[in-house]
C-alpha cells in the first residue's frame, strides 16, 4: 500500500520524468495533525478534523537524501488524510479511478517505449522489455520474465524488377513468413487479379492483387498455384504477416506455412504495372529475403493480487514487439498497461480480484506466438483462475474518435458498453470479437473483451479494409490510421487527449472487473447469440440436417441464464463491503458458475480445434464446427462426400448440445445451492 516515500501519482520512479513531476502519498493520522510546511520553510496550515478523508497538495523541498533527486527542488506532494493511516475511500471510486489516469505519464511511457525498433526476439526488443520490467517493479508488482522458443519471421530486402522494354526497378517490401527467392530471383508473367477470386489463370504466374497482404489472400494464391504475389498498397507500404498458422507450428500445422513469395508496392507503381499487365506483356523478377527461424523471445508477466479472491485475476495483455518504432502499435497500448499498473497498485487493497499484466512478443513476426505459448504452458492456471482476457492494442491514434465498434464477446458486451458510454457518451455496437489480436485463450474458455478500442471514423482506407478482412467483414470503421504498420508510426501520431480517453475506458473496465462482487458476465446474451446462429445454420441446411437438439438445449439455457442473471443482480447489488457470510457464499457460488459456464460454452462457440489447440488466423463464424451443415444442401444426397460430412456433423452436434446442456446444469445446481427456487 502507498505510504510515506512510496512513488505515486506524480512520477512514480519513471526516471525520465522531471523531478517536479513526482508526487508521493503520505497518510496523515488525525492524532498527529502536524503543521504542514510548504516551499522553503513557509508556515503551512494545521490540519483540521473536517479535512480527514481529503487530499492536501503541498510543495515541500526534497533534498539530497532522496537519491533520485540530484539537487534541492520543490515538489508537489499529495497527502491523503485518512484515519488510522488507511487510504481514504473516495466518495465516487469510479470517478477517482478515471481522474487518477495521467495523460502526461501516458505520453512519457509511449515515447520511452517507442525509442526502440522492437522486432520479436531482437536486442532492441529486449531493451524495451527491460524498461517495462523495471517500471512495473517500482510499483510493487510481482514480476516474472520468461524466454521461450518461437518461430519468428523478419522481412529483409526486396525488389521488383520490370523486364523487357521500359525495364526498371519498383520500390517494394516483403512480408513476414513470405518465402525467400533464390539469389537469382523469381521471374514470371504478371496476371492482374485485382480484388477477384484467384483461379487457374494465376497458376505458375505472379498475381497482381489489390489491398494489404493477408493470410487469406496468400493462402488462396498458393492453392491456385501462383508462383508469387504483388500486393498493391495505398501510398504507404504496410508491413504485414501472411501466415495463417496461429502461434509456433506443430507437426500438423508446419505444412501450412506459406511457400509463396509475396511483396507489396505503392499504389502509383501498381497502377503502372496493372496497365502493362492488362496488355499481357508484363514480366517481372522478384527478389525477397526473409529470415524465418526459431528464436528465443521474451514474455513478461506482472501480478497485482486481489484481496478477497487472491487467486483470481483479469489477464490484461498487449504485445511489445512492433513494426518499426510502433508508437501507436503498440507503444501507446503498453503505456496504458503501465499506467494501469501504477494506478491500480495504489488501490490494491480495494481489489476483490487481481490483475495479471502480460506483455507479449511474437505478435507481429510470430503470428501471436507469445500469447499462444503462454496459453499452452499455463493452461491449467488460466483455466482455474483467470476471469477475463482484456486486450489492448493501438490506443490514442490521432483522429481515432470512434469507440462504438470495439470488439467483445456477447457475454462481455454489456459491461464494455457501459464503460464506453460512461467515458465517451458513445453507444457500443454489438461486434463479435474475431480471430486476431492475441485471442489465444478461446480454447480455455476465457471470456474476452476489446482489442483496439478506438478507430478512425468510417471511410475508404486500406487499413480499414485490412481490418475488415481480418474480422470477416464485421468492422465498419476507417481503420487505425494511414501510418499503421509503416515507418511513420511515430509518437507524433498519438493524440494525447485520445490516449487519455482510451486509458480511462480501460481503467473503468478493469476497476469494475476487479471490484464487482459478482463477475459482470451476462450469459443471456450468449444464449441469444447461439439461438440466432443455430437458426441460421438450420435455415442454410434446410431439411438436410436437423438442428433441433442444440436448439432445444439453447432454449433451456435461455431460461436458466435469465434466472441466474436475476440472482446475480440481486446478490451483487445487495453486497456492500464484505456483506454477510450468506451473501459472500452466494456471490462466490455464482462466480464459480459463471467461470464454468464460459469454460463450457466459449470453446464450442468460438473454436473448431477445441480446448487444447489453436485454429488458424482466419475469420471464424460462431459455432464453427456446425457451419459446414450448409454445404449438405449443395451435395448429391447419398454421395460419399455428403455421408462423410453428415457423420462429422452429427458428432459436432452432439458436442454442441452437450456443452449447452452442461452449462444449463451448472446454472441449475448453483441456483439450488444458493436457495433460488424454480419459477
């Protein structure tokens, strides 16, 4: 807990701050009531009884006994005046948590982190991790640092040489997990494919396609037999990763690593190549050098334990690795994490459950290899103790005024919507979180909330189109800014007010998750999403497949989830302070149930691979294992293909039905345990 000499809101031991930015918390007991002095010996006012619980701000000299201050300076010091030395509880703790977020500190952390080009597994990335580790340690968090093996891909030099008449060299970049060319390069005829599906016309040729490089497009080109790809970017060249293999590969997925050469060129150059390709006389030679190999990569975890449920925590995560200096992606998000560590460490005794800050490597160059490794190697701990995965990415971009399209799960949407509404006044739309942004914990059944919380307003943009592709078409905003994944992602692209606003959203969300007597999960929303999804599959499949078993199970879940929600609101709303023993036991039983429901439903709602594996980095539809039922309608009845698919679908139907019924049974047993009678 904060005490005399403990770094707090004004500077906290970030040695890059000016001395005049530092503040310290000094609890002042009513029995002491000394005459506080300010400045260079001026008499201060004596503390009055009515000041108990308030905060006095005074200037006092700090001398050379403080080793962090090189000379006598005047510093602002905060004195929370509380009886018996306890931290005073503000009248409105939620407003207090928002007010505690420092825009100046956020910008300072962002500038510090973005000093380094943080390629996964590089020496510069290690320096960024050193800085983050040292900073959060100063806040009193329990820190663990790991080094693990990961398959990481660093793009190197690349070129496009136009052959024949008008021979010239076109500026380009290659991409993570692209194949490298031989030293002599890869020569071929160019076929203009634009936005169209890639077919037989690209076999053995080099496909010229529109948009940012993506795993789906690269896979399609490879399957069509293309020898290489040239992506036409907007005026800026955007670094991308084209592998769909989630995390480091296994023997089963290693064969899916890309074997195609991929480069990107600017729009102006692309238009010239397109005009020549459409005449049928364009041949180019591609050169691409990509360093793909296993590397040791860092991972940092910092724990702030809760008081009443010390083993449970919110997993609050963001990646540290970057393209170029990555001030927005993801330096500003790391700054939000550090600022939350500072703010919440001062309020630790008010937290029912804790926060686990997780800083990943391998996001940009290893296809989420860091978070995947952590999920694999800490599976049991996460399964038993994590209550939420809260992810933060690309915060505070200039012009990022739209917060109404942040991604959530159905069960986490209501709390997310309230947080965004309370900070910004915007109404959060229902946008299902999808296969991106270190979402490596779905198999465990961990509820998830947010990736990038703010975005550019709607409009035509390459980054908006890229995110729309990654989200399977659910994103309708203008992306994350023209500088995203480019050399221009520098601190001048961060809007201080926007970063402060985004951080306040995270602060409020984290506070509510860590202090709510009953976890803010609403499985009525999940039941509604499942019902809509299963009805859509039934409509698409027609009479070829019967969805009545899982639909019946969802109806039972809907009724049970409504009763559980009512009980949770009644018990959680009536629990003040520690409450009665009966109230605490009821809240604990409901929280246990809410966690077990997620462990049961989320894997079938979000994964095909199940609890212990990872699906590809491609858009995924709800209840993915049953989505192929729509194909039965197009198959010849009684054919080998239709019968083998039907066999698989029956097994998947059993799995889904069982999961939904299990969730209902968990609810019914919990309600009975806490004395809730059936209606």
